């Protein structure tokens, strides 16, 4: 079952851009006005992936623990910037809170996953740490953005309800517990849907990649199950952390709702 | 006007976004008395109530309770002693009982859970029979919601109650019921309410007129001529 993967020649790879031409033709035909965005996105993705390929080759060759950690830190910072740019609402310490949530939430799950579940030798083997970490962090970014956006909009919408609860003696945590739960649920929903469809509708990327590279489907499935568990836990933990930290941004230590004066 | 102030506002001002909402307010609220805060819309009446409830802090001056500045108090506990009832009652989807019990799900009120008998008695006094306990909130009228909110606030057995337009959605008969409840409660509880209702203004011991964020007059209701002037003005 371990046959060598068929390499794609550069010319054949270039042929895949033909798909984009079809989409561009459709955009033009229907005058959707997204042509420029699509071309920019395609160029950006191509450049990013090529750069990443060179960086990964270099890191894999070096295989130094501090380089791997530096790379992961860079990914965390980049991920937090992307989440920040994706959310419309902003709060005072949002940038810091996103980074902390990702570092603690996704970081702890990553560490557990690499050390306890996969256990590569050495533990910092970049062939495992970087792609697995990337999958966990990437998915957690979505959960983080969804949780924050939903929570922020609920805090505005339910302002009077929150004030009512506070006025009757609720702490800031009690006053926003229903908004907290609802935002956590919203962040959790995409991964639940993905899990339900995985193996039936969706053949996940990692599993597909492993099978293409000649790994036995059984081994690929074991990895896939484990990574799905890791992603699910990381999503939940990151969403919980961002909500916990952001809840604090809406109140002061006197349990006063800072949106109450608007 | 004898006795110590249970709640005292000293030189209180509050501004937000560069706008003065309340300025130089000095008020003393004594237990066992009833206060009506009256004035035109936007004059700062609700802000005064929120300052007393500790939902916002003065930008200048201080509010104190039993001589202790609110800044030094544990706010959830204080607010359960001095709860505020907002003009638009906010009730959760579900039945009447769920909403009445809502404050008692909060940690600070756990020891205050009312008995079934207390719940029914307070509901009756506010003109709601026990069938409302099982009725869905969506079937309640505005006035019924207002009365249910009042019941749950009364059940907290507070030291003082802050009521923002407590009868705004009620008809004249229901308003009389609520005034009776307020009068009964006022024997043991400090009652402060914002109102535009003649009946409620007339039921207060002291009437505080607010204009442009400042206290313009404080009148004892026994001063009949002044009271008439205020009623006409309001």
C-alpha cells in the first residue's frame, strides 16, 4: 500500500489555473465585479504557498527546535492578526485577547497532540509540528472570530436585559451567561457540522494528503480522527477563552456595564 | 424630614461623551418615606436612578448607602438590597414563574428564595392571580409584564426600591393597586420612583423636580399649593 506519490510537472500544475479562467469568464458574463478580487487572491495564494514551500524545506532541513518554535510563534501572531482583521467590531484589548486565547487554547491542545498522541522523535520534528499545528490554529481562528462577533452583537442587542439582571444583583458573569452560551454554541456549530459530514460527504484534507502520499487509509484515518478531536477541543477552548477575556472588557470591577451609558 | 439618610447623593454630577446629564445633585433619601422624581423627558431622572443603583458611577461627587460610599461596596449585594425596576420590563421567554424566580438564580439572592405562599400573596397584591405563574410571557400584556416585574423585585425584600415609571403601561384601576402596594411597602422600605402619573406623584411623601439634569425643587406633599403648581408644570 506504500506506492510513491505521482509528482505533478510544473506545466501540468499551471494547467490548473485554467479553472480560474472559467470562473473569470463566468464573473465577466454575469458582471459580478469580483474579477479583480479573484485574480488578487489567486496571485496572493500562489506567492504565499511558494514562499511557504521554501521556508518549510529550509526548516525541515535544519530541524532545530528553536527554529520550529519561532515559526509556530510567527504563525500564532499572524493568525491573531488575521482574526483581528476579519472581525468588524473592535474592543480595547481585542488584539491581545485574541493572541492569548490562541496561544493558551490552541497552543495547549497542540502540545498535547504532538507530545501525547503523535509522539514524533524528536518531539519538535517540523514535519509533524508545523502541519498539525497549522491545522489546529487555522480552525481555531474561525472559532475565535465567530465567538467574538456573536458575543459582541449579543451584548449590544441584549443591553437592556443585561442592565436588568445587574440591577437585580447579578455579577457581570451572571448577567451575560446566556450571551456567553449562545456565542460559544455558534463557535462550536461549524466543527459539529464538519464532524457529522466527515467520512461521508467530506474526505478531509489531511487524510487525502496522506492517502495520496502512499499512507495506508487506516493510518490516515487514525490521524484524521485524532486531529478532529484536537481541532474540536481547541475550537472550544479558544472560543471559551476569547469570550471569557472579552466579557471582562464590557465591565469594570464594580460590575458596571460599560455600554450602559451609550 | 427626620432621621438619617439611607441613600445620600452629595454634589453628584454625571457626564458622558462630553455631555452633562446630571449636575450638582444633593439628595437625601430616608427609610420609610416615598419619593417621586418628576420632570420633563431627558431631564436626567433615569440617570439619577441608575446612579443610585450603582449601574453607573458619578463623574463627580459621591453616592453613599448607610454612610458607606458605593465605591466601597460589593455591588451585586448592594443592588439586591436596592434593586431597580426599569420602565420597559425585560422578561425572558418562558412562563411567569421562570421570570419571577430569575433574581433568585443569582448567587447573591440565593438565601432570599421566596415561599410559594409569598409569591402568590405578592402576585395578588399586584393584581395578578396565580394562573399567571404558568402562563407564557408572550401572552402577557404590557401592564401584566410591568406588574410581574414589580412582584419579582418586591420578593427580593429590598431595603430600598427604585422604580422607573412603574405604572406607565397600566390602566387607572391597576395603577391604584400598585399605589396601594407601594404604600404598604413604604412602611418598611424606602421607595423612590420616577413618574409622570398624577396619582403616583400625589402618593409620594416628597416630590423632587428635575430640570436639565439639576434638582429644581423638593417639595413635601403636604405643601398643597406647591404640589398643585408642580402637577400643573409636569
